[in-house]
């Protein structure tokens, strides 16, 4: 049986809230020469087919449930804001024919896993949801799918084959399957999200002016990835991107954040703004491929496929490192340049440099691999304070570093061979450092051509395999060099040691040498002083012997023949000390050891001097139960030779007892004292200033008004005087009219 809506021309059937079809219509829903309008929000359930031969089905906001096929051979389907749900129910094979008519929202939800095969283009002006069942674009005809809003695949299968699938909204895949080698085109003009961690797109293209796509999970592309317009963002989640073919960046913006991206084909950038951030791009395919960065830098770039070759099609810049893990990396016959802001790691594979120039700011790590230097130039650059380390033995054609102050470090036992020209250039007072990775163990330099070297500080370099390295122009040999020519600072010959005025101190003086021998200003240099009480000590500029001490005095702008001095403190009073000194210039070059200097350390003297208006203060005749403070201070001066801390106490009088707090009582008085630079008010004193019969340390909360003056850390040679003021709180009553006298004791101890 069929449920038919048939009428003569211009006939209209309104299906509203008051119009009910059977809950399960056992048959098809046919429209032929009729107009059917679904009003309100009804649900139209059809257990079999929906067929529109002629006429109009106006769905508005209705819910239409279809159990079988959807066929429009004529007439019109006006989708409005409706939702069409394909439920099947028998697990059979059905078809969808739209005749150019669009759906609004479409849901596939067949628990029996029925399959709907397209007979022409499938278009939804709203969302497409696939929960169960199969949407099939027809493997023979590959009909297009156009979704104006979002795609949600949370079950079932979407068989796209070689069809073009166009999505103007987001794409969310949580379960089920998607298969399609054709084009998946995202053309939104507003921000959207893509989350498909376990499925693979086919040929993926983003082309939406003003649109942006943020990845919510890993992105897998089985063919090419193309960005023409809009923004593709791997998100703050730094989602991985895997592309099994080439990447074409023709326009828009590509934000890779800190993501990892694997590309098996080429990289062609002609118009996209590529923000590499802290990402890693790995090329890991096969065959011959090309990398055209288009002036946009990578962050970290890795070549990692033994079956692949990548040729540069334009200059390359990386903001981090460049690694050749396997495969072949070739700068091509065009000899494109490479700039690497961090390390170059040729771990394996082949690196063909041809006649290119490579600028490296980090390290060079080589082997086991093949490096064909051709007639290239490798230059190590970076900041004047940077360090570049060469690991492994490499044969360069031209090798250069011309950054004054830079450190050029070579692996112990490695041999660096330069077949044409070695250029190492520092600057006066800011030498280029060349050294081993382990102090005291040599590395080898074979200059098979010529060298242009000046202002280099060299350490542990054995250049005997090749030509002599000539650095008579400002060079410094720190130690353990062979086949180099340079000078060092002169040794100090007039080091003098005299007993100091401060307790436990000795004063040293000497005449400064030059940066090179006895000439040249010492900039960013160090005077290394070593001392001991053991006369048989073997002194060393690079380590501190047992029973000895080392002091490093940083210095700069010191001219040769300048008298220098330093006071050594904290010594054992009265003990004899033995001193030696070295000059270490700014890049590690060490002079010879100085002459020996010997003397004894000053003894410690603790002393206090009381002065001022008087050391006896008379409050005069005063009434009971009042508070009064002194009008004049007692000056307390450290006239010893060590830094002192004070403690104080006070005594009771003949008739009065010393109290701890106010108010007082009969025959009980309170005496307070505090250090301050001017006379304080009576109210400025606190309980922390109360004298007791026991010594109390003067610290930040005792015997100070506001911390301006305290009894702590009084230096005998600077600001050595403190001003002591008193406050007296008399008893409420006194049993005696005698004159009362209290003694205040100040004790000095050495400050730690």
C-alpha cells in the first residue's frame, strides 16, 4: 500500500500540527502534481520511499524520517530548516536522487547499517550527521557532496571515493569511517574546527577568504594538502599533521604552533604566510621532491627517509635546527643558500652542498653520513656570546667564523679538514674562542689550503696535520696548542702583601699587565688570587689546591701598568699567608704565575667608645608615675677593627626594682633605650626597647626606634657611631626620696 498525496494542478495539502500520518507509514510518500506544505514542526515518518515526481514539498521546520530511498525526478523540494533522517531499517541498499534540490540538515542513522548511494550531487544547506549506515557517492560516478555547515561523523561510513566533498563549516569525526581520495574542500568564511584524529582525508584543500580552521585533533591527509585562502591553525593543542603527498601553500595563513608535521612529498610555498613557531616539519617520503620555502622560515626541519631525495627550490631558513636523519638533501644546481638558527645534524644519509653557502648559528653534528661539500662555504654565526660545537670529523671546502667573542668548540679527538680556505676572525679585546669540548684534551685541525686568522683565543688545538695557523695578529694561546703562533698576558712580578687595618685582613697591590704581554687594555678579564697558610702548597690557576682559597676579581677597562689592589678579609688573625696571582684575559688566556707575596693577618680588636654630652645622664628631680625621655644622646662608637653587634642590660637601683612593662607600681620603674639619629618622642619607644637585668641583643626589633639606627653590623671604618636615647617610666609611688642610679651596660661582639 502507498500513502499518496495526489491532486489536480494547483492542489495544496497542508500538513500541520493537526495532521498526522501513521507513526510507521507502511509505504512510500509520493507527490505528483501536488503542493505539500508541512507547517509548524511536524514529524513526517515514511517507512519506505519519498518520491517527488512533480509538484512541491515544502518542509519548513519539519522532521522527515525516511526508511528507504529519496527520489526527485521532477518538481521541487524546498528544505527550509528541516531535518531529513535516513533510518532504513532493513540493512538494504537505497539511493538518493535530488535532481539539484538541496537538503537543509541530513542525518543518517540506520542501526541495520543500510547503504544510501547517490544518483547525483548531494547538497545540504545545513549540517550532515552520520551516526550509522553508509553514505556512498557511487564509485563509478563519484558524485559531489556539498555541505554548507558542519559535518559530524560519529558512526557509520562515508564512502567518498574520488568525489569532491565541499564543507563550509566544521568537520568532527569521532568514530566510523571515511574513505575518499578525491578533493575535500573547506571553504568557510568564518572560524571553524576540524577534529578527525583517526581518519584520513584524501586531497585536502582550504580555500575560504576570511575563514579559519583550527585542528581539534591529529590531521591525516592521504594525498595533497593545499591552502589557498583563509587560516589553518594546528591550535594550542599542537596537533600533529601527516600528509602522504605534497603540501601546496598558495595563500592564506598557516599557523603550525609547536606541532609535528610529516610530509612525504614536496613543499611548495608561493603565497602563504607560514608561522612555524616551535614546530617540527619532517620530510619522510620517497622519490624526488622539492622544497620551496617561499621566503618563509621553518622552525625545525628534518629529512628522514632513506628512499627520498629533497632538492631546494629556493633559499632555506630555519629558526631552529636542520637534521638529515636519512635520505638525500641537495641544495640543487641553483646552489640555494641555507640559514640555520640552531644546529645542523647530519646524522645519516647524504647532504649535497654544491656551491651553496650555509650559515649556522648553533652546532654542527656529523656522522655517520655522507657530506659532499663541493665548493661550498659553511659559516658559523650567531651572537658574540654564543657557542657553536662541531661534533664528528668533517671535511669542509671553506670554513669560516667571523663573530668576535663567539666560542668555536670542537669535539675531543675529532679532525676538521679545510680543503680550501679557513677564515677565523675576532676583534681586539673581543677574541674569537677556539677550543676543545674537554679542557686539556686536544682536537685536530688540518688546513689543506690557506688560512686567514686573526684575534683568536685557541685552546687544545693540534694543527700539526696541516699548515701552520698564523695568528700573530692579536692571537692568544691559552694552553695545549700545536702549530699555532700567538702571545699571552705577561706575568705580574711585583705582587705585594701588607697586614691590613681591619681585623683578619691583608691588603694586596700589584701592577696590571697588558692583554697581550705588557700591552693592551684588559677588558672583561679576571685577576685570579690564590692564598694559603701552607708554604709548600703547589698553586694552580685552574683548580684550588687543598688548604688553599681562590678569589676571582672581575675587571674591565684596566690599562697596563695600572696599580691594582684588593683587601682579603675573613682571615685567621695573626696567621701568615702566602699569595699568588694570575691574569686571565676575557677569553680564557692565562698569564704566568706572579711572584710570591707573604705577610700575617691583622689581629681582631673589639672596642666601644662612649662620648657625647656625657656618658652619665641625669633625669633630675621627677614626679612619680610619669614617662620622660633623655634630651641628649650618648654616642656609642665602634673604635675596634671588626664589625660589631651590641647587646645591652640595666640594673635596679638601691630602692627601686627594674620592671618589664608599663604601667609601673610602687618602687618599680621601667627604663628603655633605643638607637636613633635624632631625639625620639616618648611614644616612639616600644616594649622591645625595655632594659632587663639580662643582656638582650640589639636587633631590628630591640633598641631601635624605626630601624634607621640599630645595634647590628656596626662597621669600624664606615658609619661607626650610634646615638643612644633613654626613656624613664617612674614608679607610681616611691618609699624613698633618695637619688636613684641605674647602670646600663653595652657589650660588643664580632658580627658573623
